[in-house]
C-alpha cells in the first residue's frame, strides 16, 4: 500500500471516528472503502486498453514499428 495524507473537515473527522468505533473498522479502511465505492460508481468511462495507448490510424507489424522507431532515432541523430 501507499501512504497518503487526507485533510478532513472537523465534522467529517468526528463522524469517521464514530463510525470506526461503532463498527470496529479502522478509519483507514473506511476511507479506502469510501474511495472504492466512489470510483466504482463513477460514470467516467474506464480506459482498459493495453499500452501503448496511441493510435496510428492503421495496424503495423512489429517489424514496421521497429523500422519506424529506428528511422525516427536516425533522423533525430542527424539533426544534432
């Protein structure tokens, strides 16, 4: 897990403390659950495409991609 800091208004902190005490669930776990619920219910489209995320307009073979990358590197080196 990654540690982060969250600033809460005092009234929300009081409510969070009360919920944690009443349920026996840590405040950190309640915050994680709340964030998960928010993100899972989001209407924002989820982008699950594999990398790379750019689109060239047409499919290319691995060799064509290698050639394009090599040509790009070669042309940049020639400009120096």
